[in-house]
């Protein structure tokens, strides 16, 4: 089986080379382990998705080469509930009483079918990952800790607490930027407020007064982690803690399962326990004192392990957030994105950029340009003119080692489908009529041919295009405007109406609407446009938009004319 990538490689292949080599050095013959960590502390957003897609793409490349791979997703559902998030339906300030409890001990929002807060926010991410073709092994940290799975590691960390404290102390005098795990600080209009990554962004490192303990019990009375370890005996593992609620308890840690290691110790412990070879993390880990930097020393000095290959990933921005419903809390999730774009396109956005390159995901008009770019890439792949790196990104987008993802049989232009959905308000009979007339030589016979792309375009129109930008075709002619037209404008409308029947297809109507000003200027319909001609064309288009939809702009005119229908176009243009 091949272990190396082709000479002109993409970033995924290069990482796959390194991961395979490191895995065979550390654990020859065993499955390659890559990892992600997600906290279901609220909606898991598109920034967090990079935490999964980066190792997924590398793992999938390794699988394509014939190796066995485990992609672990640790659900950090035993993290503390930190705050009541904004904009989440079904909750109010009464949820503040649960701050400090494990996420799995917090009630789900009202009306949820899930047993707790963590499961409520985990479920939509699991569904989105399935649609994206991401294969993974999920690990609940609540289950791991409460089952005593990490008992030996917890006792080991407590025994070596002075060593851990010494590592942490190297950074305590430095400015430590909260040193969170995989957190993102959004940098544009997206307002991605809930970018706490694992939920461990501001977790303390275990310092407790004059003593240091890397373990934090959850209180046996109030269930919160507002506890302080006051005594611990290494031999008996007897541990005493107090809580701000007034409760005090003495337990034997060798049989106690209601607590967890603090984050800066928990993460490197898991690297060693799982044998993780590759795990990315947020760009904040370039700072001294970050949990990735500190973890690298703790895993080596305390747990006798090796830090994973860990590329830093850059921010994922969002365009068009101002149009998002406030009920979303300003945080678009992978599920939100998959309602307006097909899974291969979303995969492509993550595959084509190196992890350290930021990019935006469009919820505004930019999504139409993205789809145009994607369709052009598809054509280049089909005719063999695509560049190697672009071909690799495309291949990773449309399928995985397990096979190709579902795709639209006839992928018509997204902007055309969006325009049709806009004009017809989703009426299927009208939509089919219009689409069947786009190419009379090869008509669309069923809307199933253009799904799921059609459904995504309809969802985008209804969810993210403001009502005042929607297209509403006039019910009656604009008599006042028609009465004031000059001879040249009347002639342009006459030429258009006379050519409708002979040009009734998308290509034909494109030729017609651009050709009318050329003919009026005494030119042939295929003449190249001059600056003056372009001005005349824009003026003609504005007139048509005004007479058809009452605005100066709108959907592409050929699509609009097809949607309105020849008879109604004649009526509205005064013919």
C-alpha cells in the first residue's frame, strides 16, 4: 500500500504522509488514531466544524490508502455549564441555577425530546456529520469519568501533582490568554458569540489556595464544581473537599467517580490514553501558556506520552449573518448550512483551504457565486483541465473512502434555481413549468432531477433573503410608466415581445434581451458590446424590471421572463 503522496500534493496528503509515518513509528500495525473534541455547551457552530473536518479529511485520505483509522470525537459533555446562552429557544434565566453542573446534568431546553442539555445540542451535530459523510467513534466524557475509565490516570495525576504544578508554574508569570481549548474568537460580521470551543476556555488550572490539585470534584449536594480540595492522601487516596454551598465530603478517590481532571491536565491525559497521533486546535494555541503548549509538556513529563501532530486552524467567518433569525442566537450551525447548500459544497469549503487559512461561509448573495465557482470546478474536472490540488479538493468534497455522497442528478445553476424559487414562492407546478422550458431540447421532466439542490435554493430564499428583496411580479401593467414611454423605449419593448416565441429558452432569451439594444443601435445581435452599448443595455434592463416587478433590479432577466410566462410578459409590457 502506498505511504506517500503524489509529487504535487495538497495539504491533506502532506499531513497524511506525516501521520502515517508517526503512527508506524509509535504503534506499528495498530489503527491510526486522529481526534477531535467538541463541547455541547450550546449550538455547535461552523467554526467548531473545522475541529472535525480537518482530522476527518486526513483520516479519510489515510483510509483511501488502505490503512485502518479511528477518528475519535470526544464529546466534552462532562464540562461545567458556564453560562445561559443567548438566543436559545426554550430557556430563560432560571437555567442560571445550573451553572457549574456537568452539561449532562443540566435540563434540556423546554420542549426538547432529549434527556439533558448536552444530548440536545449533540444530536443536530451528529445528524450533520452523517450527512457530511464523516465517520467517527464518539466518546462521552461523562460516561468515561463516571464509569471510572480514567481512574488510574486520575490517581497518577494526583500523585504527580507537584510535577504538573511545576509545568504550569513556568507560565503563570506570563500573560496567559485564558488558554482555552480550541476556542474561536470570531473576527467579522458573523457575531459568532458562542465560540467557546470545548467550554473549557476559562477553566482554572487546579490551583487551590496554597495547594495544587489537578482534580475537581462535582459537589455531592448541589452537583456543581464550586468545590475546593482541602486534603488528599496519596497512600489511601482519601480526599476531602468543601463546596461554596456549605457541603463537605471525604471520599476515597480510588472508588470515587464524580469529578474530572482540570482541562490542562485532562487533554494531555487523553492523548496518552487514546494514543492520539493527530489532533488540530484553534489558533489561540500559538500563545505561551495555551493548553496545547502546556499539554505537550505534561503528556511527556507526567503521562509518558507523545503530543499529537497538531496544526493550528484559523477562524471560519460567516457572511450574511445580519439576515439570520435571532432565534439562532447569531450562531450558524452545520445543520443551518446544510439547509441551504449540498454536503459536497460545504465539505469543499473546508477541504480547499489549508487549516491555517481563514475563510467565510456564505449565507447571503455570495452563496450564488460560491456555487458558480463549484460548478466551474466540476466542469474542469469533467474535461480534464483541472489543476492537481483543485482536483484533490474536489475529490475529497464529493465523496469519502466509503463512496460518493448523494448528488443532484442535473445540477442546474443555483442562482437560476434560487430565482425560480423566489418568483414562484415554491409552487411546484410553476417551478416545473419554468425549469422544463430552460432547455427545450432536453427538458426537465421531474423536479427530482434537480433535487436536492432545488430544495437548498428554496430554503435559502425563504430563510435568508429579506422580504423587501424578494421578487413580486406585478399583477397588472404599470399604466403610468407605459403612458410616459418615448418612441425608443416603445420600440425596444416591441422588439422584445416579437422575439419571445422564437427565443423561448434560457439561452434564447439571454440572446434576445442583450440583443434588442444592439439591433436598435443598428448592430447585429452577436456584435461585441461597446461602453455605450452597455449603458443602453442597463437602461433597457432597468425598464423591464420596472414594468415586470416594480424595481430597478431583480433576478436574471431571462429567468424572470421564463418564470412570468410569455402571455403575462406581453400583458405587462403593454403589448
